[in-house]
């Protein structure tokens, strides 16, 4: 056993074992929900610390090759994504604390499933082989299906869970079919080797790989809810418990992008431009559809769900730009994922906290005059809305700056203009909430829990991070700011090409 | 001269605003502190003014890396044109505080005013395009708050409308800024958004340049507002609280003109020349169109809203006249108009506080009730109309001269249409203030000491600059010459 190589995989190992331990402990009556949420937090923090130990180091390795036979890779890229995913886990568990404790219908197995889904996502990011990736993807998805429908007395939850299950499984099948076709075309499912095989075939017939890649992309588009595979998003996000929605919207997307960028940047690089025209169409449709849906929503949760489609569109703008402006576009994707993750996590988390004592539908109107009774929560919610809208001074602005710069650099100025138009529309539905909160004198929202406990503190920290990420590090010395994140994103990009 | 003084001017109000938000200080305390801050800034600005060197170039440069990966810098500086706008803002804001003293009774109001002052100063000094965009947008949020929280009528809708309207312009400008940055990167191999670097780009084709130019123009034209981009104006002005209208009309709009000269002129000098006739036409058309629109208004605030837009069209025409006289006239009218229109809106605010919102026909006989009010109102009004002895006269004269130099026919049109202001202003003054028509205005209270103190410097400037304009023009002349000779390559001819 090589301990150094084992230590590379330690975070993955901790999360996997943690999930199993929690599952085994769940019948023990003496342990309460609180104990479980603390245990989950401990596992997540241990894994995050283990992961951050290797953060910022340029490296590529195949740990424990004799056991996993190169199917699992550990490079700076995976470490960066793991950090985002694990932070997502930590934040979800902290934000969810209040929610899970007040809504008594959750069972202890929930936390085990939560760790399992995180394990699946991490596996996806570490996968160096298509079937391993599929296993990771399905572990993550299956756990999420159950997490969504956990409150089985609520028909909305069950409907959302079932819809996601059926559609998600179909999209999973596409992935398998794509894998089979790529195997037929190249004779391997290992990521590096696919690249060599495709390189050798360029100029000859690459149709099998092309079709296989298209199928895999379809799964990818489904999971990140891009046009035309977006129909499930609104209902599923709306039907899920809010912390789970936050987890899905912010974290799952990160993992999917983590895998698809790896395969697109390295293995399918020679034939990638064949999809470019298709992507331009998909992006414009995604942005338009998402904006339209977000504008007409009355429910805040559905608006955030629809706006997540728009943010997928922005990410895809950077995704299509990686052909020409590889480094800046892919690091802009990574940066934007962090930006979106923070803002969305904060917004979903705060709304879940505000409404956790009630069975509200959470419409815009519920927030009328909210700021006059709860100024701090309103301020935080405004910060998240501004960041999602990409106003200067927030991390969302820097994220958009990178994405649009990358797009123009790659020659897709038209897409940048379309993206800006979508941003312009988004001002309406984000500012509407701020206007409602501040410009009406009284509030009907009752049963708002006081600012106490771990959840508001976490959300407060996220709000500070959103501002700090938007100001850069001139203002606060030695604080991880814009340059730190983007430099490390570039480092992780470089690690993909170390042979 | 001390380096760092510009940063103090930018960040002092912001820092104080944050402090006020955190500390449990009541409305009055916040207002007093904010007033003191504005006075401090006034004296800092005075210090800069006295030590300003008469060159056409940037002074007091500050340059720190901000986001290094993309070569974005915190880069600020000041030249003659920014200097006069700085002086204008530094004088107007303390005056506005004095006139708004008892008008608004909320802490958020004063905190927003502080934030706005930071945003304005940042916009004014930025020499990096991203930094400029940062402040340009950041300036919007506190205004959003002021209109939405303290406005009247359908304020929520008009707040959203003005926000979305201005955002539309600035977002397209944002894409253009990024395009310029990328063009610089492809030509020189390193990233920069610094104005001095961006002007060196040579690779952009003519067609693309026009698109970039138009998107910059759109952002500024909406803010000013130039003719077809004014549809947010009336509703926003009439639904805003006094402070909001004051900020929008006498400061934000002038910043639109300022940004036009600061960024569009050096980045697109050829297009600036090429489009000049069109923009002069647009400006003069706006002058006439908004003037006629003002005649038909029955509400003073709405009338002033159109009157303000009308003069801004005239300022734009002066800026695009492509000679020193016209441009100096434009800069001069920026100051003159900001002072007089700002003063008028603040005075109308006082009238509204006493009498409520009324149409002109429900007023009348105020002169008897409030002679001091009438006196100041008259001076501001005369300045707007451009009566000799006020700075409005000097400014309008210079612009008309500039336009004559540009083209005789344009000059004739300008000289005749500028009189439109006289028609509605005097009519309104007679109906609303002088003539006693039996309407009950007994609740009108005359100005108190604070308000008079706030207005006196403005009156001093109006008359001082009107009688001895040279005292003011010599500071800005080298800068204008620099624009004309070094950037636009037009010979100097004063």
C-alpha cells in the first residue's frame, strides 16, 4: 500500500466510508437527528481539510494504480473541483441544519444519502474512465432521487422525485449508449487512450466517436438543464426541499461540468468543433427560454430554478469558447461555477431558513416589505440577488466578466451580446425581489425564525465571500480573492495536459 | 501635491456610510455626519483646485493592480474637465444637504447620499474602463434606493423602469469594453483596460468600431438623456423625491456628458468627428423638442424635467462642435446648468413640502408669502434662460459661437431655438410665483437660514461665473486644447 497515493484519495475515502457508517448507524435509536447532522459535518470537514492540503499544487497522478488500474485520476483539476464540491457539502449541511431540525419528517438515512451523492459527484470528477464516470453519475443521481422524495407524505415531493427519476434514468441510458459507441469506435473506455485513438483517426471516419460523444453530451445537457432537456428543471426544483434544491443547483452542476470539461478538453478535443454550431443554437435557446420562464414566475423558488437555466446558458457560452480561448474560457467556467455556487447557495439557503417554520409557497408577494422587519436578512438576500444579476462589486460580476471576455476572445461576440441581453432581462426578475422587500412599508410574513444559530452565520459568511470575491484582493491583503481563485483555476486547467 | 487625495475623496463617504450603517446612530446624527463629510470633500476639492497645474494632462495619478490576471488596475487621475465637474459636485452636494435638511427623515436616505457621492467621485476619476464601469453601475444602486423608498406615485414601477433602462445601455457598453480589452490583448499580447492603452488599438475594423462607438453612446445617451432615449425621464422625475431628482438631473446627467468626453472622444476620435453633425442635430432637435414639451406641462417638476433634457441637448451640441469655444461652452453649461437646475429642483422640493404636489394653475401669489424663496427662484430661472450677467448666458453664448464656427446655418438654428426656454420659464414664473390668483398658498413658509446658506454659494457662482468667466475658463482651457490638438488633430482656434 502506497500511503502517499492513498492520502491523495483520502477525501473520497472519508466521504464513502462516512456514508456507509451513517447508514449502519441509522437504526440506533439513541442517536438523534442532531447527532447525525454533526457527524455528517465532521466527515465533510475532515475530507475538506484533507483535500485543501493538496490545493494549489500542480500534479497529475493515478493513485493506487494496482487496485484501480488507472481508472481513477487525481490531479490539481480534481482537487479544485473536490474543494468546490466539499465546500458545497459543508455549506449545505450547515444551511440545512435548521431546516432538517424543524421539519421533523426527515429520517436519519437522509444524511447517509447526502454523503453518498457527494461521493458519487467526487467520483465523477476523479473518473478517468467512462464506466467509472457512469457509476459516479448514477450514485449521485440515485441518492438525489431519494433525497428529493424523502417526505413521502407530500405529493409535490413524490411527483418531483418520480419525474426526475424517470427522465434522469433515460438520460443515463444515453450515456451508456455513448460509451458503447465510443468503445466501438476506439476500442477503449479509458479517457487518455480515447484521446490518442481519436487523434489517430482525425481525417478519417470518426462518426462512431462523434455519435457516441453526442449521446454523452445529451446526458450532460440534461443534467445541467440546458435546452432542449430543461423541462424537468422547474418542477423538480420546485418540488424538492429547499436545501436539496440548493445542493442540486449549485453542487451537482459543478460535478457534471468537472467531468465533461475533462473529456472535452483532452479526449474529444480534435473533433469538438463539429458540435460548435449546435452549441451556439443550444446556448441562445437556453438563455432565451430560461429568461422567459424566469420573468413569468410568481414563485421565488421557480424563478430561481428558471434562472439556473439562464446561468447554465452563461456557462455554456464559456464552454463553446474553449475551442479557441482554451485556458481563459475553461478557467472562467470554473470561476463562474464558484460564483454561481456561492450566490445560489446563499439565496436558496436563506429562503429556506426564512420559510422553514411555514408551509409557504414562497412567492414574490410574501416578501413584500420584508426589509423593514428583518433588515439583515433582506440585505443578505439583496447581495445574493445582485450577485446573480452580475452587478459590479459582487463575485457574479467578475464571473460574467471572465465568461464574456473569453467569448469575445474566442470570436463569439454575438454570444456575448446574447448573454448580456439575458443579463439585462435578469435585472428585472432579481431587482423585483429587492424592490418588493424594500419599497413596501409592512410585511405579512410571519413565523420568521430569529437570526440565531449556525445557519444564519454560514449564510452571512457566504454573503461576505460574495462581496470579497467581487472586490479582488487589492483591498484585503492575503485574503483569497479573485486572483487567487482564477490563478488556481488556471493551474488546475494546466494539470489536465500533464502526460 | 499629495498623492492619495483622490482616493480619499472616493472612499471617505463610502467608509463613513458603512460606519453609519453599523453604528446605532439616528437619522439626525447620520445627516450631520454626512454633511460634515461633504464639507471635508469640498475643502479637499478646493485644495486640488488651487494646486491644479495648467497642463492638459492627467494629474494626481494613482495606479495599483487590482485583478492582475486581466490587467485591471485601480487607476485614477484628474484633468481640467474632471476638475470642474469635481468642483461642481463638491459645491452642490453640501448645498443640497442644507436644502434637504428637514425634508427627509430617514437614515437610509443620508446613507444612500454618502454612497452616491462615492460612486460619483469614482466615476469621475476612473481611468480604467472596468473601474469606470464598476463605479458607473455602483452609482445606480443608492439612487434606486432613494427613488424607490422615498418617491411618490407609482414609485416601484418607475424605479424598476429607470434601472432597467439605464442598465440596458451600460450592459452593451460593458460588452464593448470587453471587446476593446480583447482587441488590445490580441494586438499587444498583454491584458489591459487602461484608457491610455486602449486608445492605442489600431486593429479594429471600421464596421466594428461603429458598433462599439454606438454602444458607448447608447449608455451615455440614456443617462443624459438625448432625444430618442428619454422615455424614462418624465415618470422618474415626477415620482422621485427631491433629492433623487436633484441627483439625476444635476449630477448623473452631467456625468453622462463627462463620460462622453472622457471615453468616447479619445477611444473613437475619428468617429467622434464623423458623427459630430448627427449628434449636434440630435442635440438641437432635443433642445427644441423638449422645450416644446416643457411648454405643455402643467406641473412644475415635469416642466423642469423637460427643460433639463432640453438644455442637455444643447450641451451635447456644444461638446460635438469640434472647436475650443463650443467645447468650453459645453463644459461651462454643464456647470451652469447643474447649479441652476439643481437649485430649482431643490426649491421646488421645498415648495412641495409646504404645499403638496400641485399643478401650476393651483399656485400663484407665492412671491408675497415667501420673498426670499422668490428671489432665489428668480436667479436660478434667469440663469437657465440665459440672461446676461449669469453664467448661463456666457455658456450659451460660447456654445452658439462654437456652433457658428462649425456651420453658419447650425449656428443660426441654435441661436434661435435656445430662446425657447424663455417662453415657458417666464410664463411659469408669472403664473406660479408672481401673480396672485386667489389660490390658497398660506401654508407656504419662506426659506430659513440654513436654506439661504445653502443657496448663497450657488448664487455666488452663477453671478461670479457670469461676470468674470475667465477666472474659471483658464483652468479648463489647456485640457480642451489637448483634446482638440492631440486627440482629435484639429488645429486650435480660440
